[in-house]
C-alpha cells in the first residue's frame, strides 16, 4: 500500500514502512502514550500524553490551561508519534545492533472538539484505551470537569508505520565471531494491582484490572 | 532545585517538576529510546531513536543520510523527550485517572561530533546504554561504518524532569463509590533471549543477556 503523502513516505529503510490502516491502527491501539511534537516560537517541544483512537481519528486531552493543548487548539502543525519496543537486537558488530519496534508517525493539524457529546465520547474512549472495560465503573466527568478539560482531535490522514522484526542482520564476515547474537524480547508487563490506601473494605479489583495486559 | 531556564520550568502541576541532575540522569539512563522533535519547513517531526548519556551530554546516532540527523546537524532547535511509564492510576472518577511516569524534556541545539575518538566513544556508549557490558564482546565499527554514521551531541543544560507517583487523588465526594481504585504497576520486562538462527553451535548468551533488565 502506498503512503498517503510524500511527507509520510519512508525514505531510508523503506522496507520497514507500512501504510495500511490495519497496521497503523493496531500500533495505536496497543501503545499507552504518544509523544506530541509542536513548535512555540521556533522551539520544538515533545510532550508525552495518553490518547485514544476512534475510527480514523486520534483524540488527546488535557487541562484547558495546558500550553500544549492551547497551542495545538490554535491550529498549528503537529506530529504525533507512538512507539512500541518489542526487543533488543544484538548483533556481532556494534554497527548492526538494533531494536525490534513498531512505531507510527501522524502528521497534521489538530482541531479542538467543541461538541459536548463528542467531548464526552472522546474522554470515555481515552479511559477505555488505557483500561478496556473501565469506563462503566467510574464516575463520568461533571460539567465543571468538562470545562476544565480540552479535547483535541487529529485525523489519521497522514500516518505511516515503521516496523522492524526478526534477528540481527550481521555482515557475512562477522558470522564466525564467537559472540552470542540474537534478540532479547521486551514487553510491558503489569504487576499485582496496588489498592488505594483509601479504598473501602470489601471492594475487589475487577477482572480487567487483575488480568491487565496490553 | 530551580530549573536552568524559564523554558524548562513546569507551569502546570509544578509539584511534579524535578530539576536536579540526579533525577534527570537516572531517567535518561533507564529508558531505552528518546523521542527527538525538530521542524522541517514549519512541520514538526517526532522520531524515536536510541541514545546514551555521558556525563552531561546526550548522544544520538544514525545513518549519515538520515533526514533527522542531517537536519539536526545543521544546528536547529531540538527537543529530546524520554518517558518511562510506571503504572496506571485508576481513580473512582474518569477525570482523576492518570499515569505514574517519569519523563525528561531536554531543549537545545545539537552539534555534530566530528572528533574520531569522541565518535567511537559515543557509539560504544550507545551499545552500553542498551545492554551494559555488551560493547567488549562485539566488533567495533570499521572506518567505513563510521563514515556511514552521524553522531550528534546535545548538552543537558536545559533539562527538566516530571515525576508522578502514588495512588489516585480522588475528590472526597467520590471516595464512597463502590469502585476499585489504585495503581496497576507496569514495567518493561525481558523474556528468554532468542538466539539468531545463524548462531554457531556452542555459544551461550552472556550473563548480561540472560539476566537482562532495566
């Protein structure tokens, strides 16, 4: 599949580029945070934040007073990048060390979401993105909380993914080196949930909390 | 401790800001990848890449032909952000959901490293950053590999960290809600190393590979 724009076409390592919607969506759905890039007076800033994908839209949210949200709501170019690290690729040469990863880069201009229903749906989607099944258990935002929150939306029109998998690719001349080579697989894992010290007695964590995994 | 510049001072959630060198260094040393933000013709780009900290310097590297490295070598403003996710903070209200995390934001202008010895030391530091103890086992870069690699350096002069820890902070009125609240701790864990299919017989992974952890 071809990239949506020349800006999102991978130039180097073109064989790692993926432009199909399924790959892009799967990476966005698995990661927990994105890194949002924008410029203020010529200085780039990169800020981590959580998000949700709904169809072909990406939602981010934050305090209405946040500089990032205020800047982006002004309609400036933005880049949202999501990265999953799947493993460390250990080659026999320093040069061929690498990582197995899946990343997505989205370019565009975010717009502020003003419709109250879409705002509520976006905020619920963000809770569900982080812990699927959680939203019905918790209190929904009050009007005051909604006023304090800005929601932005970025279309996934210009998105590209980059994927590296598999073992190291050493030069033939290095294959005889007496050095272990291979991949150390990595993944984000959940430990036993820690109850809030203020939790009332007799409230057990729900299955989506106890069995949490990405 | 005070921030090094007003640009790096946290405005919102100021209580999460940390400006001491120890905290900044510890986060940089634990994370595997950073997200590098820069602009090309007004469009921000955010690219994940590995790196190493040496003293008060951050090194990144890549193909000499890479657009990111070429752009940064031209002396443009850059932002390098590193994020560690420590846990999901599950509150009783959607609004107070959060994450426990440690992040570092570095602002500045990268410079290209041209001194051959510093280049070699930086590349070795990047291997050692990812897998401590690995560099002595592998073949060092050849002259040709060095020519194909660009190394950039960013001083940690303008760096700030942001740290959230602890349980959810619900409003008092929500504490009676019959809903589990607490933290799901997360960490990046290594699975059993996978040997390269081309690995010669009788080569076992070294202790730093078998016992790998961040």
